[in-house]
C-alpha cells in the first residue's frame, strides 16, 4: 500500500485522539460499531488484559449511561423523531432520485423499523408495567403512601424502555441508519467518480469499513469496489482483502467474479489462454460461479499441455480435443439461463474461435514448410486421446481372461521401465469389454504423497472419480473432512455408493507404480496393515472391484505385499510384436507422410528390438533429420538416415539410458555390461570368459537377465537391444 494511504484506511486499528471529547465519542463509535477491532486494540495495549471481561464492563457502563440519558427523551420524542426521519428520507430520496431504488428501500426500512420498535416498546412497557405495578403496590401497602402502583408503573415504563433501547441498539440501529448510510455511501461514490479514483480515495469512509453491525447488503458496494480496483489498484486490493472477511463479503465475491470474467475475456491468443489457470481463484472462491471457473481453468491447463508438445502434429492433436470440449461446453452454456453462465458465454465462444484459428495456423505452417509432422511421444506416457498407441491386444485379452476368473486374483502388470505399462493402462479401456470400467491411479502422484490416511484415501477416491468420468461413469464425491475422524470406515461406506453407481459394470482399480506406495509404507507415513489390509479386504469381499498393480518389480521382491495379496497373477509386458513395431514405424497415424526404404525399416527393428520407447525415440530423431533436408528427398527415409539419427537418439534419450546405468544395476553389473558392449554389435561373450573376468557374479548375471538387459544364447551372453549396447560402449 502506498505511503500516502493511512495505515488504518482499510484495517481494524482505531486511531487515538488526545482530546477528551473526541476520544470519548470515538470510544462509543468503536464500542458499538467495531467491537472486534476494539478488543484487538485493547489486547495490544495490555496483553494480560481479559478483553472480554473489560468489554462487558465497558459495555454495561456505557449502556446504562446511555440508557438513563436517553430514557427521558425516548418516551416523548421517539414517535415524532421516527416520523420526521422517515418523511425526510422519503422526500429526499424522491427529490434526489438517489440510486433509483431508494424510495422502495426506504419504504421497506420504515416498515421493518416500525415493526421492530413497536415490538420492543410493547415488550418493554408490558414488562415494566407488570413488575413495577406489583413493586408500587407493595410500596403503598408497606409505607401507606397512595399511588404507589401508578408510580411503579411509570418507573417501569421509563426503566424498561431505556434499558430495551440501550441493549437492543445493535439490532435496530443498523435498520434505522441504513437509509442514511445508503445516501452517504452514494455521495462518496459520486465524489470518487469526479476525482477518478485518485489517492487517497474517499472510499475508505464507506460504512462497510467502519460499521461492523451492518448485516444488510449495502447497495452499490460491488460497483464502487470494482471502480476503485480498476482506477486505484493498491487501495482496491486492500479494500477487497478487508471486505472478503467482513459482513459485506458478498460484494467482494461479486467483484472477484467480475475480475475473473475480465481476465478471461482479456485472453486474445492461445498463449494468454494457457496461462489463465494460474490466476483463477477456483479453490478459494466457492460460489455459484465456481463450476464455471473450473471449466475455464481445465481448458487453460489442457491448452498448456498441448502447447508443451514438441511437435506441431501433437499440438494440433491435443488442441483438436480442446476444441471438441469447447464446442460441448458452448452448447451447455447456450441452454442455460443462469446469470453467470450468460455472463461467461461470450468468453467461451471467443476461446473456441482462438483455439480453432490456431489449429488452422499450425496446419498452414506445416504445409507451407512441407514439414513432416512427428506423432511420436517420448517424454510422457500415451494418453487416451493419442492415436499412436499400437498393439498390445494379446495383453488386453490376457487381462480380460484373468478378470473373469471366479477366484478374483489380484493382477500384476510387470515390465521394465519405458516398456509401455502406463500407456497401456491409459488405453486399456480400448482393449477390454465396455462393462469393465478402468480406474487409473498414478501412485507417483497425490495419493502416495499424502501426509496421513485421510489424505491418501481422499486422493485415491478423487483419482477414481476422475478416471471413471472419462469412461462416462459418474461416481459420488467424497469430502475430505468426512475422512478425518475414521478414514477407512467412511471410505468403505463410500465404496458401497460407488458399487451402486457402477450398476452392472465392474471396476478395474489400476494402481500404477506400486513401488512408490511401498516406499511411503517403509517411511512410516502410512500403516502397512491398514492400507494393504484394505486392499486385501476389497479384493476378497467386493466382487465388483478388481485390482491391477503395475510396476517394474515382482511381488516376490516386496515381501510385505506378498503376505497380503495371495495368488497374484503376473501379466508380463515386454517388446512389441514385429508387426506392431512395423506399424509404429511406417503407419503410426493416419495420413503419415514419411515413407521408409525396406532396409531402413529392418535396421530400425534391429537397433530397437521392437522396444516401444526406443522405436519412438529413433523414429522421432529420423523425422527431425529429414525436416532439415531438401524437400525433394524429405519424404523418404533411407538406411543412411537411420544410421545418422543414432547419435542424436542416444543423446536425446539419455535419461532412459542413464536410469539403467544408475538405478537398475550395481557397479559390478555396469562393468559386465561395458565389457560385453566393447566386443561389438551382435557379439556373444562366453560364460567362461565372463566368469574369469567377474568371478562370483552369478547373482549379478541373474539380475541383468531379469532386467532384460542381456540374454543367454548357447553358452554365452549378449545384449538384447543394440541401442542400449551402444550407450555402454
């Protein structure tokens, strides 16, 4: 906040005045309008002070003082004063035309005021008459003074009227002052309009910042706040923060919604759209507009993911999916008459046009340059939307057979890293019958990183819900707060509701990277018996649920899992079939423009051994190489092109090869691999030679065989994949 803005402009801190009269009046102001702020101020003066007791004492003292002072004037002047005020406000409101609707507001306020004051006076008088008449009668009998009952009645009326007015002040005072405040606030708004919102704004004197008891929505506050934010951002931000925790929070919410709408409307290209989700307050703002903001945030994240793709082909592919979602949302928005949906309809229409135009631009650029679109994806697993996913029909059939097994065994999808496990799980719905609903959970994400059981189960349920939604199944939501007291019991009750939502379908709970969850169990973040016991109970007692683990280790390597999950059936995922690899090379997607000479295809197969990641890695580098060549020879890949792409593939795929070297084998294993690699391509090194070089290395040889790095041929060993051998040369 700038230095020229007083620190107490939009805060709760009362100013101090040396003048006794001004200080006394201000004490009354803070006591009746801002008691919470006064309590904090007293606490700062004396931390040991019991502020609640002090405020009660102060309130009683002031209340009785005010009550007795007012008592003598209330009885005679109340009716006339109210009538005068109402007449003045109605006449003034009509004459000035303040805010157009003040006349109706004054009428409502007058009616509420008369009802409240009438009820208050009636109760006070009735109580006073009853109690003090009895009191007066007793006085008359005891003292012999006539008229005691009448005297008691008069005292009772004055007493209870005064006390009633004093102690109910904060219930009727906001209603009585509302018309005055409406006019006052409107005058401030007009003044700031004239001054164009220059600092210091008179907005700070708006009653929303000093009247804590005013619960009625103050008219025009949202429009005023938006004006200040647009013309004086520093003061506007401070005011927004204060109002967001005040009784006038509705105005802060309305303005935040409008600010979000302005921000989204200001996105004029895909770059702006991709960054929009970072500024939307979808988690902090829970209101009618929250679902709409989440839609825009999701679209922004999808555009960001599309633009992060390395090739223009994959950018266009993912952006087409975004355009389809925008078309669907546009139809939903058009059918709604909700005021917020109507407000955001033009924005989503503009976004759709921007995305479609950018897709067309990418297509024109590609055609103009005569470039080859690369459909290959080497950094992330293949998603459901990417058509490059190839083969694995045999694995899909094997999983389907095991899912139909009446014994309901848990399954383990086992394979080496980058062999396509996660890509298969993302696309497994294409390989299974429609009555099996895959629910993919990446245990490398939120579930395993949670701090307690409630967080783990909440994230598990959330991922299940999101995954099922992609398959067209809507699951009931599970609130995190519900899980805090007894997480596993409430999660089990939620599973009952999930089974109802599934109807006749079967859920396949696919837990990818189960080793990460095991690491969390080792660290003690979760209890082994609770988590693994829950999985075992689900497998044994919920036939509508099937469990599929996926990882690069066997269950035997994790004994704690083996003791809970009995009769685990292993589904091994390894190299692609040759026909599948050929399709990935020559026809990865429809309308692929690159053609290969036959010997070039054979060389790719020899170098990769149909390893799905390495086929994509090498083919992606071949396309990069071809796009740098003259257009006359660009669309045909030769054997020389394949050989030229090998060094670039080894460099760009370094993270894959380094993972083998650093994480999958020990020092002895590295030495063995380097020794075999140095013998040349296709060389088989005899077992006797290796044992002479590396005695007592039987366990290491078995590990290298298990990791599918080497293979046993006749009485010797050689590399399974030539590209991996070249890395170790």
